[in-house]
C-alpha cells in the first residue's frame, strides 16, 4: 500500500490530479476493523475540469511508470485503484476536509469518519448500510459533526430512516 500511495502522491505532485482523499471501504479501514476490499477508491478534485473529463492522462502517467490497467481501475503495485471525480457537493466537501495522515512515510489524505458515513448513507447499498452500522457501533464518529454534514447535504431524513430500520436493537 505504501508504494501505491507514493504513486498517487506523485500524480498530485506532477499536477495530474488536484487534492484527493481515500474513501470507500479502504477509507473506512482507517476507523473500523478491516474488511475485504479489492480496490482503492481515490476521490479527486479536478479544478477547472472540462465538461467531459477523461482520466487518460492519469492512466498514461501510471502506465509510463510500469503499471497496468484492469477494467476501470489501474493496477498500482498490485492494488486496483479507481480515480473517482468528487463531483457532488458532499464528495467535494469530503475531499476538502479530509484528514492529512502519514502512511508509512507517505503523505496522504483520508476522508473523515463522518463524511464516509454520509456518503455510505447517500449511496444506500446493503454493504453501505452494514458499514454504517459498524461506524455507529464503533463510536469513532462525532454525532454533532455527522448531524451537521447530514443537514448540509439534505440527508437528515434518510439518517432517521436508517436509524429506525437498522439501529432498533441498539
């Protein structure tokens, strides 16, 4: 993972991508027990992005450094990495407010627990709800911070529905 994050840092330093942060299941592992995941989701701000965004320059940069493509992802030191534009207001905020961390000597960012929770709620798949339950039960999030994020992004009603449906026994 260290080598993979080094390549992502190199992409940012070379100007191919703007500010970025780890999200998805891999982002959750910074707060929760690790779960099986097969890819690394990197959410990216593309400032001044054209109407149609192409990730070809990113793929070309990494391919020139010896990495291959696998479906929608590029294999970087064995990890399938997906570069996902942070298009929505929630994703943009999550990247802008991501925590700066040092991962084995490599500077990187990871979305906050509260933003990961809001994104999972918005996405709404079964595995997202399971991750939300794990977040709630772990106690790693700040309820007032989460409430603010949910309110700003129109997700408060969805949160109440989630709590009624999945947190009955808690």
